C-alpha cells in the first residue's frame, strides 16, 4: 500500500479518489476510441 495514496490523511483520501477518477476517465476515453475509429483527428 502506498502511504501517500492510501493513507488515512484527508489529502491522501482525496488524491486516491482523483487517481481512480482519472483511471476511469482514461478507460472511457479508450472505449470511445475503439467505438469511434472513423472520426478524423485535427492535429
């Protein structure tokens, strides 16, 4: 267990939630990319 992320402190608790939300967001983004492979990208 990482004491910074999984620690009992308020900051650690919020940081842990932020990391989970970020991970879920990345998974959703990857899922959208798989479902929508034909959309042209603007570079």
